[in-house]
């Protein structure tokens, strides 16, 4: 295992910094805006109610199924 770690370290040590970023494409850097948009969609589609109902039913099932 140590040989493998040493090999990968030596391989990536000689690569320039911008080579690793070639495989990534950032389309919208506004992370907080994306989170807000996703949360609003989660609320508008009613998925929050499904989550809450699932939590309540799951808790009731767990309490009924547990013994002791």
C-alpha cells in the first residue's frame, strides 16, 4: 500500500496545477443561489410535505416495531 501511495504522489507531483482542472466545467459559480433555487423548488413541488409525512410515519412504525 505504501508503494502505491508513493507512486501516485510522484505521478501527481510533476503535473502542472491547471491539468487537474481540465476535467471540470463550472457553469454557474453562484452556489448559494443554486441552493436557494433548489430549496424553493423543493417547497413549491410539495416534496417537503412528503418528507414530513414520511418522517412521522417512519417514527410511528419504529416505535410500534420496537420491543422493550
